[in-house]
C-alpha cells in the first residue's frame, strides 16, 4: 500500500510556473558554481604571473581559455565577454618577460 500511495503522490501535476522556478534555481546554482571555478582559474593565472614561470603561466592561461570556452558553449557566458577576458589575460601574459 505504501508503494501505491507514493506513486499517486508523484502523479500530482505541478503548475508550470512552479516548475520553471525550480528549473531556474537549479540553473542559477549550477551557473554560480561554474563562474566561481572560472574566477578561481583567473586568480591562479594572476598569481602565476608574479612567479614569472612561463610554463606555469601558459598552463594556467590554457585552463582559463578552456573554462571560458565551455562557459560560452553552455550559455553561461556570452561570446564577447569570453573573448574580451581571454584577450586581456593574454595581453597580461605577453607583457611579462
């Protein structure tokens, strides 16, 4: 009987606005986590600039590139923002000897 009651409880139809709210919340949390990981990668890149190790700088820059491109692909970032960020970070890397 408990199984039958749980199946009936799942069949309750939810209003579409409530469903959209739930979906928006899931996306908001997912996007927030992703953006935090991008900011962390950028911070790691900027810290590597002070160490002046070209291999580490190049690796951290490629990490940022990878995350930004995936963010554009998933709709988290707009293309122009990703391009602008990558260009600025590349310019910072190029300015270091």
